[in-house]
C-alpha cells in the first residue's frame, strides 16, 4: 500500500486543505475528487494527460532540427530560432516544389500564391508574389478567397517598408484594399496600422533622398551650363582668330599688289618726264632758227 504524505503547509485550523475539493464557478461543475493514497487519480474524471501517438520522426541533415508526425499534428523542433513553420490549411499536395512548378512551368500565379500562403514561408511567398506580372496582379487578387487575400495584404504590409519594388507593392496594396474594402468585417485594424506606418517610413526615406538629389542635380546642371558656355566661347575665339588670320593674309597679298602698282606708276611718271624733256629740247633749236 503506497505511503501517504501530508504537507504541513496545507494544514490549517479548518483541516487539511489538500483534502478539500476544488469547484468551479458553477456549482456541480467538473470537480476533481482526489482520493487519499491514489497517485494516478481517477481516470473517469478525464483529468489525465492525453496519449500522443507518433507515426514518424525525421532529422535534418545538418542536425539542427527534427520533425515528428503525431496525432496532435506536425511538430518541428529546431535550434535556429529564425526557422518558424506555421502552415495554414496544409495538405499533402502542397509542397515548395509543387508551388514552383505551378509558378514557372504552368504560370498559374493564383494557385502558386495559394500554395505559398498555405506553407506560410516568407521567402516562398515573396518569390511567388514578385514573379506575378504587373498587368496580372488584379486577376490574381480576384481569384483569391477572402481569408487568403487578407493574409496577402498582411504580407504586403510587412514587406512594403523594406522592399526595393515600391511601385509594385503599392499596386498590390491598392488593389487588395479596393477588393477587401467592399467586404464587411474583413479588414483588421492591425494590418491597416502596419501598412500605414511602413508607408510613412518609406515616404520619409524617399523624401530625404529626393531632397538631397535635387540639390545635387542643381549643382550638376549649373556645372554643365558653365562647361557649355566655356566651350562655346572657345569656339567663338577660335573662329575669330581664324578670320583675323585670313584678313592678315589678304592684307599681305594686297600689300604686295600695292607695291607692284606703285612701281608701275613710278615708271609711267618717269616716262612722261622723259617725253617732256625731249619735247623741250626739240623746241629750243626751232626758236633759235627763227631769231
């Protein structure tokens, strides 16, 4: 017969508190009657831990995690805290390989996004989401059920603050809000607050970058204008020097021609003087004969 232990801390003036039954708020509820000397308790009271059946256990090649298939579901244990496996409406057909086959081979973007959301892996959801063509976003959103559209908006709200594809994620958020705003009690305030905060943070970052780039572009523009003016002035100076050179050459040619013409004039004047002298000499003997 098992030995019974009595805890002195539970001994009060009213007796042993360990022997007093504990009732819930409603009298006559689930009362746990613990019999003296019984360790396992009354199995009929349904206060025992359930038995969990394990069908399969698999370890990862790196030894950092292992998984077990049990009657309570798929249990994954890992040493890395960053790995979180939280599937949503998971089935045996939903795998990352099947998701990528739908995405790349069949180009079924809606089905691939549904599978990625069921697996609930951030990297896979981002890969599928960013592979959807810009013109097909509205069609993909129209094919999603309401609960999956909400989960897509939650993912977009988290990633819009860190992604480089700003216009792409704004297109997703705009169409998702337009689609889910027509359904009552579908949007939750937490998702809207997250989206608003990330968009404001992204706006502040871009505003600082644009202001800095605006003044930088003004400096570059002024430098380009000054460089253009300097090149234009150099061209004008070169053209002016070229005209002056041609003028000097023409003046030199004109100077030589001037010298030639002046020599001709001197010779002509010299010939006229000679002729006048001859005429004078001929006139003197004629005058002497008359006398």
